[in-house]
């Protein structure tokens, strides 16, 4: 795995219905499906007939996005729970208003705050996604497409750059719906960010 295209899933129902994100498992909206088609076309032009691996979170919004990409590029999908967004515990399936009622008091440092009962911390999520990527790297083709979520995408970039403390948890990134972030090894074998949160194809 020496080139990775990270794709955040398209617009999902939780974006427009006031539901929580995290492990709330809702499908894409019609706009989300349109975004997925556009990102698939863009990746087809970028990758062409190049052999690649396609990995996806198993949550609907990511898997539906990956399905559109896989159909266009004629790639099978390897789904993995390790690529899920932050586990929001018992807030999964609740509206944002309902989740606010059960939200736990904020603690410091923020990366170790448990936002809801049975949820995971940002530190644990980052470690989970990093462990997942290290495992997937062993079975991946040289080029990989990873369809995931904003928080998990941030963790993947940190894993790729091999960030350590104190930078590992003090840097954040933005990922718009169906954005592409490209990571690669340079000619000097350095791990670099080629582009970040690119939505020009939309």
C-alpha cells in the first residue's frame, strides 16, 4: 500500500434528519448517491485500469458509497468494522436533541472524553482505525481506496504520517462529503499528503 485515496461517504440521512452520526446506521440521501457517482467517475479517471483494493466501513452510508465506486471501477469491496466512525455508544440511533440530554460532562484532555455512556474516546477511535489500517496494509494492493467517515479519515492521515505525541492528538483535518484525500509515498519513500479534502469533482 503506497498510495491511498480516502473517500468520505456521501451525504447521509443523518445529515438532513437531525439524527446523530457515529454508529447511527442510516443510508445515503439522493444527493449522497449523486455525490458517490461523481467521486466514482473521478477515481475511474485517476486510477484507470490500475489494480487497486477497495476497503469500506460496514456502516450503510460508507458501504453504499463504496458500492457505487466498486461498480464503476469493477472492484470488490472488503468491508471492515475497524473503519467505522467514533462509537457514540447509546446515542446511536437517537436524534441530536435526545443525545444532548444524555451527553456526559466534558473532561480534559478532550481526546479521553467519553461523550456518551458506552461510547469510545477519540484516542481509542484513533488507535482502532490505526490498527485496522496496519492490518489492511498487509493484504492491500499497492493502490488502495478507503471509504470511511470524517473522524476515521483523520485517524488514517495521522497513521499514514506516523504522527506521535504531542502532534498525534493536537492536529485535526476537515473532510467534506465525498471528498478525496490522496496519500502517497514520494520518490524518496517519504509519506506525504498529495491532496486533502478535495471536492473539485463535485
